[in-house]
């Protein structure tokens, strides 16, 4: 994994005010009494514990229940919004937030904004009142019961909505663009001196949020994507010189593609945004596939949607969330392969919507519950402008400014990527130096 | 179900010669002795048993082991070929044929031609020697271990190959185009007076073979397709005025689309080749979807690939098997919907290759085994130029000429289709009268 | 399949009165007009269409919508009850009944009795009011939302409940014991001259209802059971001389066990109630397994719960539904094998509750919908004292007296069983003659 | 998670000799060159990076490829053995070891001992020769292709076998008992001064190996177990006062039970070995369930096999591996509940063998491949007497003495357990203080 640089101060978490109320959770500060313990703000996790000077470098605050909190649960108005593309586990997070707010902290008014940030705009649809009864079974289905959308709403406008509905805390489930909006909103709230907590739960099926080891839905997506690669393998071996080509998600980072390849063991080439490649030429993709067909009679190729963008001539456009619209590398590769290898029957599979809409796997279901629980703890303690991350398998508080606009990427120097190219048998580089 | 007309004589099965050898199976002709009984040629199943004159109308020969057979197993050279697109269960059929030939009839030489009819051409790849050891686990994977291809080979050329390799019986697994080839080959074999049995096992994921109630792989395909509709539903409800559009297989017949709709219960419109529809106009598809969105805020549409072909201007072309290349109704509808309803986010899902490549469901696995068993019984008894069908849940012998070039289609007058339109809530007709 | 004998008169369906109202469905009596057609009472399906005198033998009435009906939908009070053990698809049937009653016939009062026949007793829990909104998603989960129970309630008492709640039609979802109760209730209703329709939808995971080719949930159960056999195979091959023993449902009939064996292809012995076997002796089970272990180093055994009862000394008892309590053949065999083959590690798997609780497969989901639809058509037409069957892949009306107390069993003379023993490699008989 | 104490010296890894050969992998020591980097022995991970004195406390060596190695691949004789109960992913590890040895280091002789340590005894079955061709598809099936067994073989005897077959490195896949044997063998090898590397890959479906955060197969087991809880929930809600009782694996640690509860969200009580409980009395299990039934009409209970042992009178016995045989808490609880609550229909589900025999999930498949890769790196570098662990999501080298005979257990003071009891709604303690 490769993350951007960060200074120690950037990992300090902001608050809406001093946490002076006792927690209603009744946990313990004593080890070994068979009662769960509170987490303290001073227990911090170094960014790189193997570094010699780990203790003085950047360190994360650990997530968890605090002994002193800011908000009094029964008086709290909480709200939830889900933004961006679908991702397995969104409903699990919604359910977890509602259950934890209601049962652990006694919150009795929880609004669910409809259809992403548009639900906080002036022309919003009325939000839903969320209760345990309403959400208790929603985790069995994929997607988000609240609906989602792309695109920002001005921070001032969202802030007005929060004020109007007297919201004390907003839980924002979304990806990089969404967190940019959450950061702007937190800044606006702070500018106006309002005691409203903004807490993010990172949702990116691409698993590309900086300083977050793993995001929810990613494991489910890898499992689903692996099944698509198996289908491509079946198609490829079912024809003489058959090629199976699978396009997977991954705008800036090829984690889903690479991990699915490791899970399925059936792919012979994987192309990710982190590693530039040539199409033509002696080190290019076409030559490699030609050789593979000659040697083995079939080939399976996996390509992340953000790979090879520089090969495609296109006018650059952006979508409503400000994400750059990508040219379609899947279709481009499909056509290039068909032209270069006309006798090789190619089957093109684009399973993205099937993957996104799946319900969370058991593993992701557990993870979503834990993230939701920690998000509620953070908000109740008055922490704001942060998201709940995972670092070295511990859940953490990560300030939004450290994250926004930056991406985690596969390190081509790391053992993960080496394992991937060993598995496919592809060369380390598919380009002329 | 709607089938073409047929005269009683058309259901008489051809043979390569008199069945005079005793079967090695050691079955019984006595009822109630706890030993399986032979099937006799004179036990015949009326095409329509509810018709008043059923007994004098067309009747099918029942499939099953015969007491007298034509071929002596240990001397037999058998061969198998798989043609056309992939379909769940092909490997189950291959495995079943090999197991039955080997263990029940003592056949010890079984060739597997590679890559469809091309494997019987002059420039063929060498066929595989199939044994129980080699095929015993192949049913756990989708596709066909023998490989497949589209396109015919001249009957004379295939006949030469059979002679050269001294093949006594050829099992042909394929769809309508393939059965056309099998019929031509059977005619050529007969013209030359050769005692070679040609037996088909119908493989069409579209379930559109005439006089065959259900083909293998179809149930698996419906289950997979139903999951894709669920994903479309999740996507549609995840956005304001969201539309999920799923394209499914079904060139001439919309069985997969219609059955998947019945299984999932989540679709609001299904379009099949059997029922013409308007795109525009007061009774057309666009108006219906517009109203649906206004009423419910989302819509799920399922379209079979052969539907609405007359709406699309395109030059008609044919593929190697002589099947007409279809214009892409999925992409056409997607674009038309996006243009007509620009504020309705549309997600387009084309899961066909994922569906085709799935391994057989439990139900199809059983069915494939039974079809293979009966195909071997038929060939050993010297029957030729037929395929193994299913009629009123009994396996039957269907002469190839009754089937070739004709299709089974959904009857728009039947309760199956009524059940479908009741489930979606769509009008009976989506066109101006 | 082996069914009891029946005379032609036994297949005549009873009615509560003359069907004189026009159906609100607006179907057609004209073929080819692309409008679904009504079914007529005189279109009948012979029990054995291959018999020479099929037309004069017993024949089933076909299920489907009638042009003339007895009840006026908007005035109807309908009710549903689910009885006996769980079975995949019960919720699909409940959902299908409610949707069809509500949307097709305009029924607006539909009660769901709680916990089986107990819900019709004097000390009943209050029934639920069922609506499309309430049932629309219930088919995604296994079991029955209404709850179930075993055991009869006196027909008079149930009849009083129906009168008290002014029920016009009762849909009874259950197995043989339940249908006995439904028959008694229908007789009581008739004795009192009440116009109340009693319509059964047969629910038996064992697939053992007489004159019914396949019951809902059976296909799902076979798929689940097949997976359990695979697990047993993995365990057996994972140890030297490993034995995997799977007990499956099947009190009187071994269909689930036999079909699961056909689907998985991994079992080496299947024991069913239809075929008596010895434990000891030269032809017995222990000897066969000993030989199998010596030859192959592992063995997989599948036993239906009703098999081998005569081998177990036990006092006979009956459960609340009057079903005889079976001695546990699984545990008996497990202990006998461990004693006889102490060096063969045996893993015993009893997956019954996991199988029963599964949601319906795609195939069963479709089937449940069709059964529910036809049950509503039958009740609305005033037919009573019948269940909806399946015969030669057509849905039928079967009078309860023809069914009650009788079982469908695997024919040991048929090709189905022959296919099973060929698949396992076991001898036709596992006993000394 | 709660682990035993350890001193810094206990985490120093042993070697068979100096690593002086250059690695054939051709990796890099330069960051940022898009070539994977070697791992160095001095990069160490603190046991608790959040502790103030982390750098001076116990620290793990990181797993990974070394620049200098001890063995020359083409001369190496490697061997693999799988021991103990089945666990998802064993075949993935076998496959990964063979692929990595063969393709990365050029090892050409790889033996697979049959049926656990018995395969290294004097009366052993001949081992298999493993090749990439032989193992390439084995990961699609559960279990272990090599077979397994319980029980030790004397270290001297195993050492003689290694010498006789001239084995240079042995990979041992197994749990705590197995690692005890591996440790004894490593000590014997060392006593004789032999350059044979013994490297463990921890396999425990219970996830209870000390100093190992997660073991392979555990995630798959949790997913399967979660499905069994769903079935229990369906059964419980399907009857009035219905109880679903699921027994899961977990001899010393309740991780599978607790995590499955978090994944499914359907259980109302989970009992684990870490938390003693009363059966009777005001704080006991029976009272809790009685109250739950009165309030909600059904209850789902999950019990780990090692829970509540002190409640059951039984003579203590041990199995062949020296593990104490547990009394059957599942059956004990079932009977106690039936006696105490005779009107509450109880369904008892014991899915252990179905869970164990499952193939690895996508996530576990990836993890198994990585563990196998690192095990080969460690052995080639001459490291011995260790296993490959996972700590804070980094793979590590853990010396066997630090692990053997000690268990990781759920910390009742931690947030994981708090999350579990919040999910079920059970009290923190189910006993009188």
C-alpha cells in the first residue's frame, strides 16, 4: 500500500466542544473485570510502528467509546446521508448507526436524508424518520434504503438544512468526493461556531481512501469480482484461442482487480492504474496475449477501469461529483484485441453493477457494524471533521483534511503486487523502459 | 408454450439397423420385482393427452433402455462433440455420456472432438480420449472441457472423419444450428448406408427447441438471471427515478427473461420477442416507464435480446452458424430511455456471459445425467437422427427433422404469460392496436 | 414414481355451489388473440396418457382461471394457514395468494392464521390482516411468516372459527397430516351446508404426496442436500478410510436422498424407505462399506430418515399430527458403523433444519407463484376439498380423498432408481433374498 | 483479543544456518523502482505499538522474501503435511506452497505426506509427488487432498523419515497440537544438528493460536456459521415460543460463535468458553430465555463447543492429539431447555462438518496464498521452528515455543465482546457474582 505523506499535526482530531458528560454506557476503566473498557484519546497508533522513531512520528487516535462525552443522547437529533455509487454494506452501516444511537445512547430522533447530499439541499425530499423497527432487516438487501446520488450541494445550503432541522450530528457515508463535501460542511459549521458533529464512514468499493487500510464493501466486491473472472476463464477455455476480458472497478487504484486475481488464480494478465502499459510494441499487451495464446490456447485479462487512460484519446469531462469521467478502457481493449487477434474469440464481461449491488458478506457485515458503532462513539464524544478508518487492523479517527483529494494506491514495490504478477505470470513491466 | 404443427409420421424415429443383440444391462420385463424395467418402443406419449383424439394424433416414443440393442459395447467407438455458445450443464452431459457408455455398456473407446464441428473437419485438432477418470470431476466447472465453436462443417467432410476414425455413434450437444448440422450428417450417413448413429442432446439456454418442454441449463440460467434482476432493482431503488435495465438471452423466445421475472418478482416490465411493442406513442414503452417513475420513483426493465428487432434500423448479417446477427436491443433501449428521461439515472446490466458460464444447478445436474443416460440407450439401440427431448416431464425421442429450423415460443394466450404480466403489472399489449 | 390405485370417479372435484358470476379477469375464449385464455372443466389429463385406454381411465381436471366463478371478490373474506414442518417456499405461496386475491379478484380482507391449525382453535392467537404491502418482501426469507405447528384441531372447532370470522375460503398449506385435517374440515363444512371453499397447496419437503409429481420446496431441498453430500465427501476423503454419513429427510419416500445423490454424484450408497436392507450378512450394508473402503479408501453414505426402521428396536410412538415417530436411523447406522469398522473415522451430518429453513430457489419461487395463483382460481370458482397438484408438468385439481393417507414412493422398477444405483455403484439389493 | 505474556527474547527466530546464497527472485533494495523489495530481518513490529515503550518490548520479525537465502532451490527436497481437523483453505495453502517452491525458487521435488503425521511414521503410506499440474485446481474443493489425521508420532521417528527421504524443509499445516509436534521435531532436528527447516502454517478454525490475529479458514467458517444462525432464526420464528439452538466450533475460544453472531444479527444469546455462566438461578441461561420468550415469542441461542464445560459431569478423556475430549454442551443445553421449557419447540443445529468442509472464501483464498508464499520465503532463508503469523495485518515470523500450548481468547474487557453482547441483548454476565 502506498499512502501520501502526512505530518504528525495532521492527525489531530477536531471537536465541537469539551466532553464533560459521563457516558451512559457504564463501561469500565479497570482491566480484567469482564466489563468492556473505555478508549482514551492518548492511546495512539503510529503510522509506521516498524520505523525506529515511530513514537514521535504521525500517530492515529484510536476509535472507541469515551468515558466523557459531549452530547446528551435523549436530546440529540441525529441524521444520516449516503452518497455516491452503491457499495455492499451501506444498509449495514445505516442499521448499525440507528441501533447504536438508539440502544446505547438513547437517541430517539434519527433522520435519514434521501438521495445523497441532494437530500440536504433546499429542494430536498422530506427525510425519513429512522427507527430500529424500520431498519432491522435492511441489511439483508444490497444498496441503500435512503437512496443516493452524486454531486455536491453548497456547504452553506447544507448547513442551513442542519440548522433548520436542528441536527446535532450528521453521519456521512461516502467516498472521496463525498468526504470533500463533508469537510467543507464541517468547515462551514465551524466557521459559524455551531456545535454540530460531522462524522464520515468511508465508502469506496475501490478501497482507495488514504490512511484507511480497508473500506467496507471491498471484501464483498472482491469475492463477486473473483466469480466474474472464473466465468471469463470458463468462456476463454471454451473456445480455441478464447479470450475472456473482465473490466472491474478501480478509478485510481487497482485493488479490486488485483485482489480478485489473487482470489481466483485464473487470470493471466491484470492491468491497473498504478502501472502504465503499452498496447503495442515488443513489451506491450497485445504481444503478451499473442504469446500466451500461442503457448496455452486461451487467455484471461482483467482490467481496472482507471488503467491505461493515457492510451485513449478523449475529451476530458467530469461528473457531478467532480470526478473525472474515464474513457472506457474495457471497450477500448476489447476492440484493440479483436482487431489485432481476429481469430481469437473474445468475451467481454463488465460486472460492475452486479458487484456493487450485492449484500455485504459476513466479514463486511461485521466490519460495517463496528464502523457504525465507532462513528456513533466519536460523534457522541463531540469529535467532528473526521472519518472512521482502519489501520493495522485497529479502527482509528482520521481527520478529513488528511484524506480529502488524496488516494491510497498499490505499491508496485510491495509484496502484494509481486504476489499478483507471480500469480498471473505477467512481466513486471508491460512497457518499453 | 407454442410449438409448430406436426403430423404423426414426423415423430417416427429412424434406426441404423435391427436391434438384435440382448442388452447387457440385465434389466427386467416384470413389474414389481424391484429390478428396473426396459422401455418398449410401442409405449408412446400423445403430443396433447387432453385432446379427445389424443391416441390417434402425433405421439412421442419414450426414451429409456431397450431390451434389444444394435451395437456390441466393447466393440463400439463412440464420440462426443459440443457446439455453439456455452450453457450450464455441458460438462455434466459429457460426464454422463462417458460414465454410461463405459460402465453400463462396456464401451472402451470414447473420443471427444475439440471445439465443435471444427473438430470433425479436415483441419481438426486431434480429439481427446475420454475416460471416467478424466471426466469424473468436470461437472463442477461451467463450460465444456471439449471446447466449442459456432459454424457448420460440410456433412461429407464430417462423415469422412467419422469413417476415418471408425466412429459408430456420435453424440451431438448443441442448439438449433447444431441440430441442423446433425440432421445433415445423419442424412449423409444414411445416404452412404453407414451404420453410424447420430444422437442429439439439445442445448439451448434460450429453451426454444420445438417439441422439447425444457432444455438443460435453462433452470440454472433463470436462477442466475433472477439474481441480475435483483441487482437492477437495488440500483433502481438506490437513486431518485432510478432505472435498472437488464438484457437477457432469448433470440426467438423470451423464456429466460419471463421466468427470471417470475422468480425475482422485482421487474416492472419485460420485453420478449413474442410480443411486439412500440417505443413511442401512448401505448409505448417510454410512456409506460414515465408513468411508472411518476408513481413509484423507480423502474426495473428486463429485455430479451431478440425483442424489438423491428425497431432498430440495421443491416442484417448472419454469424458462422447461419444465425441472424441481432441488433443490440439492450443498448438501443438504454440510449432511448436516457434520451427520453434524462433525469432518470439508468444502470444497464448485461449478465449473459456470467449466466452462460455458471456450473449446473442441482436440478440441471440431475437432468443432464438423465439426458445423457437416455442418449446412450438410444444410440446403443441403433436409433439415429433424433434428439432426447422432454415432454410432459417424460424423456422422449424426437426425430431431428421435426425440430430443425423451428422454434418453441411463449404462447401469449397461455397462463404462463398471463402470470408474467400480472407479476410486472405491465399492460397485456405495449402497442397501439 | 409409484402411486396408489385410483378409480376415475375419485378424481371428480367438489364445489360449494354453481359458478354463475363472470370472472373479473377479462381473459379470452379465443385462441391466438394474444389474450390469455380461460381453462375449462372438461379439459382433462389422463393419469397415464401412454395407456391404450387413457381417455376412459382416471383423468385430472386442469387448474387455471375459470370464465364463471362462484364468489364476488370484494365481498370475500379469505384466510390462509400454514401447518407442519418448515419447507422452502411457504412464504412465496403466502405472498402469491395475497397478491392474486388482492390484485386479480379484488379481495380486500385476507386473514393469516397464526401457528398452524392451532390458529383456528378456540384458544387461538389473533390472526393477522394480510396485505400486499405486508407480504411483498417475505419471500426473501425461509420459513413462514405466519408460523406453523403440528397437530390437529377438531373439525367442528375449526368450522366454528371460520363461521365466527365469516371466512369464505381457506387456503391450507401443509403435508399429508394437514390435508387429512383439511379433508375433515371440508366434510364438516359440507355437512353443515356452508359455502366455504377449502383449498390445499401441498407442502411436503419429502415430495411424497400421492398423485402429485413434484411439490414446492423439494427442488430447493435437493440442492441443499446435495451440498451436504459434497461436505461428507470432503470429510471422507480427508481421512484414511474416512466415512461420511448424511441423514436426510424422507419418512416414507427417499426422493430427497436419491435426487441429492444424483445431483452430487459423490455418494457410494443411498438407503431409502422403499428398499429394505440388511445391516449384517454377506449382502448387508456393513460388508458393502467394508469392501468399498478396502477398494477406494473412503465411503459416502446417504440415508433417508425413514429407511431401515425395521432394524431398530423401539417402542412406537406418534407425534401430535399422528405421524409415527421414527427411530433415528442416522444415529443407529453411525453407531453400527463405528462398532463394525473402528478404524474408519466417521463424520455424521444431519443437515435437515438447515435444508428446511432455506429460502426457495428460483425454480421453486416460480412454482410457488403458479400454485398460489391456481389455488385462488379454484377457490374463486367455488371448488372445494381439493389440492393443487402437478401431473406431467401440468397443474391439476386433485380431490383430497384421493390423496389423504396415501403416499407416492420411488418405484424400484423405474429408471429413476436405476439411475441412482448406477450412480452410487451399490447393488440393486442390499439384503439376502 | 487476549494473548499470553511473552518476553522479547521469545520472539527471536531460529535458523538452520547462515543465509549466504543470493535469492533467485531478483527483487530490489531500492524504493520506488516498481520492483518488489526484499524484507530485512531488522524490520520488526512491536507487539503493542500503542504502548509508550513499544520499541523496547517484544517485537515480531516480519515475513517476506529475503535477499540472502540458505537453500539452493533446484537441490531442495521439500515436503508438506496437513494435520488435525479439516479447515477451509488447506488445499489453497498446499497449492500455494507448491507453486511458490516450483516457480519462484526452482524446487523440483516436493513430497506430500499422506494423512497427517501418520504419513511420517514408520508404517506410513507412500507420500505423493506434488507438481503444479497436480495441485492447480485443488483449491476449488474443501478439505485437504493429502488427507489428515489426529495424533502425534514420536519426533525421533519423524526425523528418521525426513532423513531417509532426504527432506530439507517440511511445511506443517495444523493447529496447536500439530505445532507441539512440529516444535518437538524441530528440537530433535536441532539436537542432531541437521539442516532441516520446519515451518508451520497455523490452521485452526477456532482462530485461537496465540500471537496470531487471524488464521486462514476462520473468515469462511464465520460466513458459513452465520448462515446456520439464520436457519435457526427461521426455525425459531416459525413456531410459537420457538427456540433455535446452534452449536459451533470453539474449544477454548468463542471467536467463531461471537463473530457469526455479529455477522447474522439474529442471535439473542451467545455462550463462549471465555465467560462462565449459570444454567439455573436468577441470572442463569434458562431464566434469560424464559423472559425472552415471554417478551418476543422466540429465541436464538448460539453456543461454542467449549462453553459451559464445568456444568457437565463427565469423566475427562483425551483424544489422540492429546486434546481433552469435551462433553457435548450442545446436547446438554438442548435437553436442559426442553426440560425447563417443555412448550417451547426447540430445533438443534450442529453444522460443524458442513462448515469445516467448505472451500475457502475469496478472502481466505488470498490469505492462504500469502501465507504459503511467506512460509516458502522463510524456509528458503533457512529459518526454522517458526510459524507464519498475522499481527496488526502484517504477516510475521512467530517462534513455535511462544505459541505451543497457549491460546488466544476473547477479551471480555474489549470492544469486540461488548459489540457482541450489545448485538444479542444478553446481559454482560449470566451468573450470580
